[in-house]
C-alpha cells in the first residue's frame, strides 16, 4: 500500500486527490480531537487481523506453488483494473494485485466498523476510499505489466505519448476524460436550431425553432443547473431532451447560464431568482403572450425554479401550468454522499473566503473545484482509469459527448453559492414554510399548486432518489413521481429510441415513505421520456400555428443558439 505513482504530485490527478481530501476534512474542525473519539472494537479488530492473516497466507502459498511449477497457472483477479492477461500471467504482478485488493478490503472494513458518529465515520471512509484508489499498483508504471508490455511493443512510443497527454492535461488543469478535440459547442453538441432572444448579466434565453407546423399554446421553459452548462439537455440530436420536446410540438425556451466571471462575482441567490429565473418567466410571457407556461428544472435548476415560483406565489402570481423537477432536492434531509462535505465549519470557511463578507465582497467558486469534488465521488471510474489510460498507456480516450460536457466546467458567484450551502445543505430551511426570505418574500413551497412531475434516478449518488421523493410532501398540486434506472445524468439523458434501462411508476397514492412507494411501483422497460411526454400533453393547451420567427418586436433575435454564454470557458 506504499506504492508511489510514477508522476509527481503536481500532476492533475494527484493535485486533485489532495484537493478532495482537503475539501472533506476542511470542515472537520480539530481533526486530532475528532479522531481521538474514534475507536475500533477489539473483537472487530481481532477478526479483521485473523481474516487478514488467513487470506494473506493463502495468497502467498498460491504464489509459491505457481513459482514452483514449470508453467505458471494464470490466476483470475476479480477486479477490472487487473483484468488484462498480463496481470494474471505474471506471478509477481498477480501477487501484488491480490495483496493490494486484500489490503484495500481490510482498510475499508476497518473504516466501516469504526465506532464514531455517522459524519466522522463517513469522512474516514471517504479518505480511505481516496487513498486506496490512489495506491493501486495499476497506477504505477513499474508495477503495471500491461503498461510495460505496451511500452515494449511500441518501442517507447506509448510512454512518449503518455508524457504529452500529461503535459497537456497539466496545462488545461484537468484530466482528459474524452478526446476533447472531437467536440465543439454549436458544431456537434448543442446543435438544436434556435435563437437567443434575451440576455442580461446572468443568462441568455434561447427560443428554439419549431419542428412542427403547430405548437401548443402554452410554452415550455427549461431551467438547467447553474453548476453545469445547459447543453447536457442538448448533446446531439439523438439524445437531446430539448430537441425531443420541440419535436413534440412545444414552443421551447431554455435559460443558458452565464459562466460567472469577476463582473458577477458578488451576485446573490436573490439575484439568481429575481434577475434570472423570474426574469426568464416574464420574458417568455412577453414573447408568447401566454399567461401560464410549462416549466422544467434540472438538479439545482429545479431548486431555483421552485424558489422562484414560491416567490411569485407570495406576490399573487402563478405562471406555471405545470412543474417538472428532474433529480432535484427541495428537502435536504437526505443528501447522500455530499453530506460528508458539509458542516458549520466548512460553510463558515466558504463564507469567509467567497461570501459577501469576504474581503472583496464576493469571489468566484471555480468550476474546476466543483468538478474535482464530483469526480472523486467515483475515483476509480472518473480519475484513475484515465491516469492509467492517458499517461501510462499513452492512449487517447474515446470521443464521448457526455464526458466532454462533464469537463466543460462553470464558475459560480461566491455569495450565491454560500447562501445555497447554508440555507439548503446545512440548515435545510427551504422546505420549511416561511423559514427563508428570498427577494423580499417569505418562501413557502406549499404555495406552488401547479401539477408536478417529479423524476429521480435510482442510482443517483448526488441527489439520492429517496431525498428527491420528499418533494411530493412539499408541493401541494397534483403530483406524479417516476423513478428511472441509472444515475444522476445517464438516468435523465435516456432517449426512447435507444430502448435502454427502465423506469418505475406507482399509483396515484404517494405514501410518506419512499420504500413504501417503490414496493408498490411497477417497472416499465425503456425511457421515462415517453411517460413524461404523455403527462405534459395534458397541460399544454390547444394547438396554434407555430411562430414564423423567434422572439417579438421587443425581444428580437440577438444571435443563433447556443449563444455566446455557453461557449465561455471557466478560468
């Protein structure tokens, strides 16, 4: 477990490990004091020691046996990092891999059996997960027989190419998860035809060109997450939820967030509600002439949308004919793995460095910091897999639109981010009627009476589906809850033509307990998009002639979609 990777600590992956561990321990206060209260029960420790010696002895005896016979008997190693034939056929490599896996299991089991409060134990488990992932012999050139064999076969060309990949990634500040040269926003991602019809300091509003001769009288407004770029909903024509919605006959508008820079570094949550979400709603009303519209919020975009609708309801306005929330938290009592990052000390530190009381009155949260945090929630899949492939083997990762989007980070204004951290993740006030004041109004999510379609993903590690299910108890209109397979992104971006995955639909009853809902739900093959499209149809109104041009006399087309804002890179 003391293997040192070939590259120095300033390489992207190792800097990211350091950042991830600093983030998770930054709010732990006095770490020594915290750890002093942690203990491993003696009987659990004894069992771990006994099991370790037994398994290590078996691995050692097997290694000696294989070394004593003329022909080595390959040993299958149950881990995809060591699945290549070079690992099984090399006795030393097989022994190293098996001992590493034994050490990993033992450390993980120790962390799981510690006697401590839940958050402390979760933080220790996270730290162990990071170090165990980093210490894999597959990450070290000298211990990776697959990488060595490739270097020999290519006469060193793979090492030269790997060094070039490392230099490129160091310059760009993140590990390449895909061949980024194969994509360009507006050329082969975010290509649905439309026009920017409004812009201000925080967002551009895009109106998409109808694909049908008639459209529904009620327009559709999408509010995507501000921590990512909107084109996750418009990657390519075959997997674009935006294009799918337009093709269904909905006059579709999408809010494209500005990639925050110093000019908006002091913007607050109130600004994002009043000058972005509420402003977008009013512009859509002005352009279409419709008093009500269908609305959709994705992830934190759903939190922003719901807050805006509650503020408008307090003012006596109800512009939403329906509300769709995709993987959205409104009640933050169950935030899954992200909870281990959040406590008073961590939030206070953020407020002191990024918030309105910081020396500059507000600083930017850099997009790369957010990306690092999310990547290390799955370190083997989203970090070390690419370290081995890109650097040790010299491979260029395959072109994948979703991973290109994932690497296209966004900055956030510090004051807005700090308000969000404290009032939702830390203090969970958003779902408490009247506990928060936003834009001068007391927030009560129960004042949102529009029909709601609430979607969650079953394997979502960012918005646990049980946490998203709590939304059904906060909103008071007619609600429909649908659970999709897969994770936070793949579960949402699941076009029907692919015929992938499945989704669960329950009856009209929505019990308080999420497990009780699931026990009575029925699984259906394929995408949830078709169910949502049918539901949305009943809230869309009658069909009218499609507009011949985007915008109107007051809000004229500014530039073609996807617009300038989404093309700005985080720096």
